[in-house]
C-alpha cells in the first residue's frame, strides 16, 4: 500500500513536470506563429502562400497525423489491458503513420526548394519553413522516442517506468497533433484563402 | 554553407589578438593551469569528480553554481574596469586603452556575462541551496535534471569564455539587435558565440524552471499548504513561472537569429522581407520578464532576512503574495517600454507607459511591507541587514528613475543615454546583486557549517553601497547632459571627463568591496574553529532550514517535518512544542556522470556550429542523446541510508551542541 502511494506520488510529479514542459514548448510554437503572422505577407516579390500550398496534400497530412494519434491512443488502451503485443503493434502503426507524414513534409520542402522557393527567398518563406520544420523536428524526436520506448518494452516488459514513458509519449504526440491543427488552419487554410 | 575544411572557419588568425585581450587570455589560461596543477599536486581529481562534479545533491549543485557565478562576476567586473578606464581617458586626442571594435566586444561581454552567468548563476545557486530546505524535503523533484541544468549552464559559460581566446566575441551589445547582428554587418563568429552560449545556458535555465515549479508544488512538507510557505519560496514560484513562460521565447528568437546567420533565412534582415523590429519585440518579450526573474528571488531573500533580523513575522504576508503574482503577470505587459522610439504611435506608447508605472505599485507594496516589518521590531544590524538598508535606499531611487523613463516623451530624450544605464544598474546591482549577497551571507553557515566574519561583511556592504553611489550617480548626470551609452570616445569640449573620472573611482571602490567579500570568506575559513555554527540556528531563524544541523547533511532532514503554522520552526521554539521523531530508512539519488557528458556534448555542438565544424556538432548531439537514453535505461539510480546511521548523525551533532 505504502509502496503504491509512493509510486503514485512519483508519477504525478513526473506528469506535472512533463505538462509544464509541454507548456514551454507551446510558448516556442506561439513565438513561431507570431513570427509567421508578422512575416506571412512579406513575400519580397516572390511566391505567396496562395500560390504555393496544395490543399489536398495538407489535408492528407492532417488525416495521417490524426490517425496516428488514434493509434497511439489505442496503444494506451492496450496498456490498460496489459497486452504487451498489442502495445507494440499500435506503437508500430503510429511509427509508420508518423514516418509517412514526415516523408510527405520532406517531399513538399524538396519540391518548394526545387521550384526556387526556398527559405532564402523571402521573410514569408523563412517563417513558413521554420514553423512547419520545427513541427517536423518534433515529429522526428517522437519517432526516435517510439523506437527507444519499444525497445524498453520488449526488453524489460510492462514496468512502471516504461508505462510512464508510454503515457508521456502520448501526451507529446497529441500535443504535436494540436500544433499541426493550428498549422493547418493558419498556414494552409488561411493561406489558401489568401488571408 | 557546409565547409569542405575539417576545421571549418577556424585558422591561425583566430588566435591573434591585441595586447589587452592577450593579457586576458594569459590570465585565464594561467588560472586554468594553476587549478589543474593544484588538483594534481594535492591528488584531488578523484575527490573533485566523485564528490562534486557528478553530484546530484542540490546543495552541492547550488555551491557549484555560486562558484561559477562568482568567477563570472569577477570576469565581467574586469570588463567594467576596462570600460570605466577607457571612458575616463579617451578624450580629445587620447584614444584610451582599447580600440573601438574591442570596446564593443567588452561592453557586450560585460552585459551578457553579468546577466546570464553572474546573476542567473547566483540566483540558481541560492534557489538550489535554500528551496528544498525551506519546504522540508530531501531533494528537488528531478535531481538528475537539476545536474543537467547546471552542466548546460557550465557549458554555455565555457563557450562564452572560449571566445576570449579563440576568435572574437559579439560587438552588438548584450542583446545583439539586428540588423547589426546579422551576417552582413557582423561577419565574424562573435555573434554566433553569443547566440550559442546563451542558447545552451538558456535551455538549462528552462529545465531548472520546470524542476523548481514541480519541486515547490509537489514536495512540500506535510501540512505546509501554499499560504504557509516562506515568502522566499513564493517568490521562487513566481520567478520560475516567469522562466517557463519567458525562456522559450528566448530559445525561439535566438534560433531564428542563428538561422539567419547560418542558412540565410530572412527573419530579421533589413532586406528580403525580414523585420528587424520583430527581433527587438521578441527579445524584450523575454528580456523584460527576465529582470523580474532576477529580482523576485532577491525580494524573497530580503523578506526572509527582514523578518529574521527584526524578530517579527513578515508584515502583510498575503499582500506580499499578491504583489508577487501581480508582478508576474504585469511583467509581460511592459516590454515595449524598452523601445518607445520604435515609432509605434502615441496610443501604443501610452499604454505601455501606463503599464510600466502600474508595475511600480506592487513593488511599492513590498517595500512598505518590509518597512512595516522592521517597525517596532527588535532589529539586529547584521551584515545581511546592511545589504538590505543599502538596497532599499538605492532601489527606491532607481525605481523613481524608472518611472521617469516610463514617460514616453521623457524617454525619447533619455533613451540610449547613460541615464538609462545608471537606472538599470541601480535596479540590478542594488536590487539583484545586493539581495543575492545578503542571501549568501545569511545562508552561508547552513551549508558550510561556519559563520562569516561580521566586521568584514559589514565593511564589504558599506564599500559596495558607497562605491555604487560614486560610480553611478555621475552617470545619471552625464545621461541628462547627453552622454550616450556604448561610447568609446568623446570630444573634450563636452566637459564630461571629470564625471567619468569620478565614476571610475567608484568602480575601484566597488572592486575593493568585492575583495572585502573574498577576504571575509577567506578569513572565516581560516578561523573556522572560532566561527563554527554548533547549533544549526545561528540567527535564531524562523524557517525550516534552521531546524537541521549545519552543514546540512546530504539527506537534509533525518525525519521529514510536519508543519502546523506559518514560520513553524519559530513557533516551535516559542511554544516548546514537542516533535515526535520516527526514523526510517530513506533512499537518495546516486551520483551520475551523465550531466558532464551532456555538458561536453552541448559544448561540442555549440563550438561546432560557431566555427562551422559540423562533424563536431554531430558528435555533440550524439553524446547528448545517448546520455539521455542511457539514463532512461538505468534502473539503479538510488541508494539507501539506514535508520541507524540517521540516528547516529543526529546524536553526533546535537550531542555535541548540548
């Protein structure tokens, strides 16, 4: 009993810390959004958002990322049922969806650079690449995290520590989802409408 | 911009400097060699690594912070001495002791070092030492993260000081405004050094902020609800909240400036659709809260000191708490007062001017609370109280100067003048620094087991107060006479030289004050047998840290306390309340060397980016990530201290005391 209480206290402390970390990351993204809002019309005579972004691609990316949030949520449900293989299966599904998302993003970046619209061209493009790229960087960290987490679960099984890691990873992944919703609305949707 | 050369931009010219800088490099290298030889001669390497560098004990980490901060304070103090000498001599046909470009690097490094490595270092040092003891816990919430924070701070500090010997430092001021700080106008690596040393140290501060919020919210002693916390802990909660909201903005802003310089983006460039004023807005959205991050802990320290040395409970506890949170929130609404001259228009300037004046109100509340705490108290004028008296006098003067600057039309005249320089030095030296000095004198016995010599302590405080007045009052006058800041030469016809000479004398007095502090510590250590604190409660204190032996044992509390009232320890002493001691085994975090590895990784990463040696950066990143993963896999991170050894320790200390 006492031991359980100690574990609970330990967990609540870690989760609180992780929530505050997410808050600080929110502020990082808020700064980048503010920068995008300030610079998005500074096209320096080059391409604007309306000319560049393809809605079908952005929508596909959105759906993929949202699905990956579903699969990572299913991993948590499997954890509640203490089903190790299912956790690994859903984590793998999340990993694959995340990788596809990242692939699409890199492909879009490559395409933009190839047609001569790289970050060097204007304030608008700089802020676009950095805002979306920072999100992509977080996705990469999430992918690495999933690999490490899966290894820990495979080697050490469903320990308290590995389950804590799974919960925190989920918080992180859902957070990236929410940030992406804002990117989709502010960058792609508003860009498409020429706002 | 990937360089084909393995050493990136680094070449033999990076090591060539002028005479003054060579002297600096020589002093720095000799001190490092001296320390290495000393450690080898006394065979202390093992001890250094085992007991200190790998320690996760918050008290040892705190002491390491303070050691680094004091070194940085002295280094940036030398910068100040050079600046004052330059301005006293460089008139008319004389051009002083350093060149213009070197002068720019000196004032940039003075400001950067003082804020990020002296003030922040002292602050985190004192927080680390005092907070866990005051809330009655054995460690911070995340001990390993705490060590990582310190080591990132250390890596940033080393990177900054490397710029003295290899290459140059930023000449763009302590906040490196673009477009001057862009590649086009600052083509050397100086600004990159500035960016990456701050970025690395800043991430460390951010992690510390998270750590201490969680510590305060989850690790308080049983019965200590929020409104029973000591005021210092409240002020830290406020300050760390500011850290978590403000430092991410710094991280983002520095990253954008770095990208402008590295890969040619157009965030803050004057052409290409960039917006330099956006940088100024962003950096002050961090920078203004930063000054409150520094001052709130100092307010907290004074709250403890005034109550202790007046033998009274703090006047207006609740209003103090509200004042802290009013400051926390308001500090995010005033950033534009740093650049009224941007041209935002009368309405915007008016808003920020009024908000700036409003923020003086909670600060005034605090000042009156301290005065009322002293009123009819039985005051002991110990050294910490002398610092406090100096603080309240000078800080009020500086605050009034601040309210003058908050009036936009007046600011248009005084902007960028020495009046401004005098104002913020009054706030930061007599507010922040005096507070931290007072805190160190106050808590010194708790961590080292010896009291500091009172006489030398008082002399140090008086020298600082006097030196400060002599050094900075002339600057107020010079500012009104039109002298601008960051000036390395002026015409003799301005008639400023006498005042600059007076200011130079002031810096010498401050320097002797610093020496007096060193003498105070050295003398007290030399006479440590006479100065030993045998009771654990040398000041007849009010808060929990005085309820345990001095120096505080590694586990802090042999039995975790239970709190019934605010200032519970004082109440305990007054009412002779009996406390039951139920000893049990406890587990404490084991030492870890991974903080050092992360530090090495962060330094390699930073140095690699500065000099475009990208393979070094990649090695650095790998080192950081693998250290984190190794820590995640490590299950065996704690050790047990048995009940018997706790009882033995307590018997030893208290038996001796009685």
